[in-house]
């Protein structure tokens, strides 16, 4: 192995690293990927995006069977939860997808090295990476370029340290072997609300504590407010503008003392999920010795080509500035290696969609009303409620709306925000439209099959000019 020279060595096999490796191989590069875990796919496939969505879908089926099937004329005995089987299905979904990445590596002749990587010295034009532990054992590999794609980890609150049992991160909250009687979620972001939704549907009392006055600060305010109202109707309790003052463990219970607008609040629970954000895994062995610059937030500094302060070493995904999203990391991986190949690829950062996979789902792309107001950008608003959408009526999922923000003179779409059924899928049309500079009129004049949920986007686009038909 010490004699091998690669065109590209990728450290990290998450959605940024493995996608970059595949694209590099397609471009004719000889590639190896160093990953310390025994599975590929990173946090996203193993303990984040995929397992959380598997449990979200399973728990939604359970809630539908319990609460809504009778409205469709489907009468069943009260459903019983088999949590072990549900967790087994989640694990099977994860395994199939991680095995799929293994297949893609073989298909694209990418060498996989299971080991912990340490960035070594520069040997002429070659970058050295030392390997230790794992299946690869002690070894050294050299490459013409090195790409850092090690992702991020859950941020830990010093006063509420993780113990892996009673106080957990998202990975722990995805693996409970019984439904918590009372789950406290600290942090009302995407992860906290999604996992809180899972356990609320399955029977937990769920309390969300958020230090900000509003959850999801990057989300359109009207969408965020509507989502919170919906989650409250589902039984979740919110303490906003509230901080955790102290935490104490007594036997099998956790006691939290909170301080909020109404004064002190005491809560007893049996599990705490800390979902207070994520921090970059930039503490890669050898990073500082190699001279790679890291800012005060732990992010690796890169240029427009994703090159770090050290020539020939690159970084993408959660390691660099921008939203910590799997699809953002994947696009950066593709663009990074294409730029190594002298292609002029770019990532359209202003059109990165964000999705909250609660039910109803919330999704958005582009500017929010709050941002447009702060930037003094003129805009017109078109809205359409799912209450007036035929497909939503048939699904009995009429909660929510679509909002289109467009420039009043040019008509160009500035933002689209959706809360409602399958918002995660619907937002793709808006991303495509905005990427190609579409106007609200362009969306309004485009055929949308009937009856579909996507007709709500067409009607909202029509409403920008106050021409909506069904409202």
C-alpha cells in the first residue's frame, strides 16, 4: 500500500466524500476513500437523515392507523406498537443503502480503506496520509490531492453532557428500546422537532425547550408559526425563549430547571435529547501541523475551488461555511472534483432547499419574507391553502399552504415556502424554477396534473397577480 499513488485521497465517506469519490472516478482519477467506520455513508446514512426518516414514516403510519383510518372507512382494532420490529426495519433500510454505497465503490473502482487518517507531510507534489486502526491497519498512502469530508457531530452543552442513556444526541434518540414516558428535547431545530415528532406519535409526552423566541429562525416566519401550532395540536409542549439553568439525575429520572419569560419552571422526565446544533469534525489528526486554517467556529477556510490554505488539500460539506445539509455536501463534492478537472462548475448556494420532515412537512427555498423586509427588497406575495386543493382533500391532509414571493416588477421568484403534505417533494419544482430564473407567471402557465398537490404551487403563483382560480 505504501507504494500506491492516488490522484485523490478522500477522508470521510459521508454524502460529501463518497459522492466526490464517485464523480472523481468518473473523471478518470484513481481514488481511495479513508473512513474509520466499518460502514460507508457517514452520519447521514447511518445515524441521521436515513434512519430518522425511516422512523418518521413508520411512526406516521402508526399515528394514521390510530387516529385517521376510521375517517377513510377503515375500521381496525387499536393498533399495537412493536418497537423492536420498527427499529429492525429502520436498520434494514440503513443496511441496504450503505451496502449500495459499497456496490458503487466497486463499480467505480474506488479503493476503500477502513482506518483513522492522520494528515502527514508533503513529499514533492504528493500529500501523505498515515493510517492506523481499522481493517487497513498501519499504513501510509500518498495522493496528488487530498479532500477532507469528515462531516460534523452533535454539539454538546457543557452543563448537560451526553451519557448515552438518559441524555442523548440524535443517534441515541433513534435507538431507544422503549418509548420514553416523557422526552425533553433541547433545541427546536430540524433534528429536535423531527425526533420529538417520532416519539410523540408513538406515545411519549414531549416537551421542547428552545432558547430563542422562535424555532427554526432560518424558516419563513409564517411557516414556522404554523408548524408550531400544528405540533402543539399533536400534543407537544413548547418552552420558547427559555434556557436550561440546571440538570440533575435521580435514579431513573432527570430533573431540569428552566428559566423563561414567565419565570422558573421545573420539569422531570426520563430522557433528554440535546439537539442544539452540530459542530464540524475539523479536529482531524494532523490538520494544524499541516497548516490548514480553521476559523473560530471550527470551520475549515477554503477558496472558491474548496482549496484550503494548503495547496492540494480541499474541504467540503459540514467542514466549511454554509448550512449543514447532506445535499449541500454532495453538490460541493461534485463541484470540487470537477474544478480539479478544470471545469467551471458552481454550487447555487442561494437555491439550497431546506426541509423539516415533521407532519405536516415544511420546506423552503430562497428568501423569506423577513429577509426581504430586512434587505428592503420589494416583493409580492401569492398564497394558496391546501384546504382548497382536491388531492389534499382526498388524502384528508389539508393543513398548510404554499407561499410564493416574487419581485413585483420583474415577476422573478424570490422564494417559495410550503407547509403541508409532501412539502419535501414539492419544493423540488420551486428549486428548479428559481435556478433557471423563472417568474411566478412561468410557474402559473406550466401544466400541473389534476388532481395533485403540486397544483397548490400553481395557484400560489397565480395569486401573486391575484389570479388564483380556486381561492
